[in-house]
C-alpha cells in the first residue's frame, strides 16, 4: 500500500513539530505539509493530494470543525483525526458527526498517537482489499469504529483504536491464535496483546481453548466467539 499522505494542521509550531515527529515514527505515513491556519490548509489541499488530516480545532483564522465541514463538501476523500485541547462534549460529538476517524486530546502521548494511526492504516488497507462487500461481518469490519466496541467502557490501560484492531483481526480470521501469534500479526508486544485479548474474552467477543505445548502450562488459543 502506498504511504498515507498526511497534513498536520496546528497553529502552534511546537505542537505541529511534535505531531510531525510522531507521524514520521509510524510506518506507512508520509508528511505532505504543515498548515498553521485555515487558509494555508485549504491552499495545501488544493495544490497536492492529501489522504489524512491531523486537525487542531483552534487554528487562529478558522475553527477546525468549520474546516472539516468545508472539506466534507469539497474534498470528500480526505479523512481527518482531530487533535485538540477542547474538552467540550459538543465539539467532540460534532467531530464524530462530521466523520472524524478519532478525537485525540492534547497533550497526546506517542503511544496513543501511534495506536490511532495504526488503526487508521488498518482501516484503509481493508477498504482497498475487500472489494465488493460479501456480508454483514465485512461491513462491520470496514467501519472505522464499530458500534460494538464504541459501546464498551474501556479500562484506563486500553485504547479504543487498538480494541478495533483486535476486533477487525478476529472478524477476518476464523482460525485460532495464541497471544504471541496475534501480537506478531499486529506488531505489538505480547504483554500488550494479552491485555486486549483478556478484555475481549471477558466481553464475550472471543472464546478460548487450550492445547498441549510441551512441559508446563498449555497454550491458550483465541478465536472470535460465534454470533
């Protein structure tokens, strides 16, 4: 898959540089520019292809949500992840209504930033690879945020985009996997994978079985629980 062409829009130079460095540390993304205001943002998207916008809501000469409305009207193929210090529920809800893939509160940790970009990259790959949609499970997997996981109240040590990654993975694979195998497939540490597998197991999205693995404890095998 071609690198995801990403524009960072933030009126604070330090914040824009931080998000640029975060972006450059995640495989599969390429920076196409930085915008520090609304007019500059629109000028860039008119001049060059942009797949993803990392959008601050306070850009000095424009509000991010107004820009998102404009982009939805004139540049339909551009996705957006909002990155803002605005905690207002109304702003967050409006971002969802306008199709934002995620909403990150400043200051953003690299771990949270990375998980969101990985989830977005996974989503784009699914959109490209699926072709015609054969069934409801595929439709559910194509949603940036599935209704099932969006209703889950998550523990503080789990992130929703990563829950989406795990759910999409098990929707697309019927076979069983060990925690180590899932971690390898998703590019995560085994301890991280185990936390998310346990969560989805207790939420009854997954089921578990065991098999002998030589001396010691048997290996646990995870798979999606039958609907």
